C-alpha cells in the first residue's frame, strides 16, 4: 500500500505543478522583454518549489517502504508464534498439562499487553476482598468414574497411621492417610495423634475432631474404623508390621513397597506420618479426595467448634469486619529461625539455649537469614506493613499466637498502631480454662477465628499459615496476606530514611503477588495444601442477546487449566447472584529438606 502511494505521488506531482505553472498571457499585452523574463522566472520558481515538494514526498515514501520489512517481520513473528502454539496444542494431547499451563501464561501475557497499550496504571487492590473472588469456588465433588469404597471384609488389610508434630502438621498427615488407604484399597483405622512431640499434648483424635463425622462423610471414598477388630488382632502371629516411608513418596511407592507387606501381614502401621505422600498426584480424583478430607471431613469437635464460633461472634459484634494475624513470634520459632530481633546479649543467650534442642541445625548468620526473608516480622513490623497497606487505626484485629517472646513489651508497638487488639484470652477468659493444658486445642480455636476472619495475615511459612491459606483459597479466595519478607526487610530497615507516603507506596509495591489473589495460583507452585489448584474452579457469566441473564458455570474446571473464556464474559456485574460463592468453611516452601527427626516440629503451629 505504501509503495503504491509512492508511485502515485511520483506520477501525479510533476504534472500537477506544470498545469498550475502554465499561465495564459494577459489579453492586450504581448509583454516586453522584462515582463517576459519576469514571467519565465516566476514559472521556474514554481516548478522548483513543486519539485522540492515532490522530492520530499518521494523520500518519505522510500522511508516508509524501508520500514515495511520491520512490519512484515512482526507479522511473520506472530505467525511463527501461532504455529508454535498450535504444535504445542497437539503435543498437549499426549503430555497432559502443557496446553493448560501455556494457555494460562498466554492469558496473563495478553492482559499485561493490553494494560501497557491503554497506558493505564495498575489497579488499586481492595485490601478487604479480592474483586475477582466471585469467579472462583471450591469444587472437590467425587467424579462419576471414582469407584466406591472397598468394604472392610473385602479390603487388603488395615492401615494404622501415627501422625507427627502439632495440630496442623498432624492435619496434613491425616489428609494424606485417607488418600494412601484409598491407593492401597485398605481399611483405615482412625489415625493416632502424636503425644510425645515438643508440644506435649496428649489429646487424641476424638478430643480434637468429630470422629463420627469423619467416618461417615468419607464412607463413599474409604472405609474407616475406630480400631482393628479383636478377632483380627488375635489371629495375627506377629504384632503389626511397622515401617516409615520416605517423604513425598508417589503412589507407585506405596503399591510397590507397602502393599505387598499389607497383603502378607494384614495390618501395617506407618509411623511419623507427615508429608509422606507426593505433592502432585497424576490422578486428579485423588487430589480432590485430599480436599474433601481437609476442607469437609476434618471438622473440629463440638466443644472446640462452639468456643471458636463464640469468639468469632464477639469480634463481629464489635466490628463488621476484622483482621486475624498469626504472629508466630514464640521463643521456639525465633530460636529455630536463627535471626536477631534487637534484644541485645540477653536475647542472643536465651535463643541460643533454646536452639540447642535441634542438634542438626547448621550455624547461620542472622543478617543473611533476614536478607533471604527467612525471619518472621516483629509485631511492630507487621503493624507497619498493615498500616502502609491502608488498614486504618480503628481496624479490629485478632492476634492468634502462643507465648510471645518479650511479652507485652514486644506487643506494645502493635497495640499502639491498632488499639482494637484482641486475643482468645481476652475474649474468652473463663471459657478458655478447660482448654489451657492442651496446646493443640488452643491452636484449633485460633484456627477457627482465623478461618472466619475477613483478612488473614500470616507471618511465617509454618503449617497453620499454609493450610489456612489453601483453605481460604478454596472458600473463594478470601483475602490472605503473606508478607514478602525478603523485600520488606530492606524496606523496614530504611523506614526512618523516607517519609510515610513513600514508605506506604513501596510496601504496596512489595506486596503485589502476596495478597491472596486468584492469579497467584500458578501451575505447579508450592505445596498442594497451600495451593489446592485441582479443587478450585473458575466461574463466569454472560448476557444473551435477549438481555436475559445466562449463567455459565465452568464446573469441575481446575484453576490451573482455565478455559479460554472471552473477556466479555469476565466483566463484573453488580447484583448478579449467580456469581456469589456459597459460604463454605473454609503449605510455599517445601519441607523436603528436613530429615526424619524431631526438627519437623518447629513448623507445627
């Protein structure tokens, strides 16, 4: 097109000035020599000017023509990309997840490109709720082809499970135990909780969880009994065979190594059962079973549930919405981290003594650990982060924590930033006394309040933080804030060198991607307990041509394999009840580097 224009100008332009430059002599005068010379000079001047104009147009057309290859290159590159996407799409038919992952990243790239093209700045994050949460919901229902549970008499034997650690570490063990029993076609005996860990809590399963609900709600998936029948125990020539499987073992390991023993001995006990099942399982139905256990079957016992809900009601009576902060600033956590928090020689000596409990811990540098983002924020730093994000001084906060290192002196800066400060001890008082001797039951109460909060703030990568983050994603991506400690540590150290507005702006920038938004659910990221992508579905809605609401539910479509939905279907519409997620109750660094020692317990919240 540009070349055609160039030739058109080159042909027309020379003729055009000649016609304009040819003048008919005025009637009544032949014109003298001077007049004739002047007229000739004037025509030459016009021709020169028009020639210059033609020359400039010709040069511009050549320039445009020279730029054409670049445009053609762009077109060719997009064609190449299209062909590559098509080939990868074919490959995905044989490899499974390539297309879904690629599609997710391509959608992200398109959105980023569009935002750059329109010149708009990043939209401001709603600090109380994700504006996209209405498009997601938990979806862990059994598939039609998921076979029913094997009956007790027809099973391959009885599976005994001994969990490890504190409440939330035990929770992961219980969840995986159900899935392992399903893999082995075994009858699961109600798991035994760890009574000899650092937490010294002798609570059993019945004291913390509703055992009847646990058994009945999973009856279609796995047969669960409270104990091995006496008849079976008497018939055994040897006591139950005890073994410990490696961390994060795949399904094949259990079928190759555990199943033959189970068939031969009929009763097998797996000890220290925490994180013994692989994070990613090829069978998506088994991943959904994990979710049914963790988010539906593991219901707290009535006494715990009752007091937890009463604390939630008390917070709601004082404020329409509140923040729950899991400080995790207990002495054992700080000692294990190897970090320094400004308490002088007294702090160094005290934490060093506690650190001796873990013989395998390496020597670390406190400054290096903080620079790597491995140190929990202090209560003051948590408060500064929240205020910088936009939470006002009158915001109500619930602090979930055990014994805070430094006591009230450590908590004072947080109280000053948020005077409406509450703990379970402050809200329950006398009601809490029966639970005080049991750390796991106290942790369960905090769990309930944190789960029901409008915003949940974690302060470390412990089990409670990870499990609650996954649970809140499953419940519709309820706002969950995880401090970006690696970037925030440098910013907090330089707090006094900048004004508040600059500090707040930088904190908000640091926290993008750490606010519990749906797009943080990237394929293959983190622990399944923290990012349960197989159990989260995306929903959209559209309006048909007649103007009536037509709901489109992408049922059973995991968030890590999103459908290619037109953008017009993802527009928000106020008052569309079909998009509202029903109120359901609602770990990511890997723990695989840990050894099978009591070191694991430091993550037990």
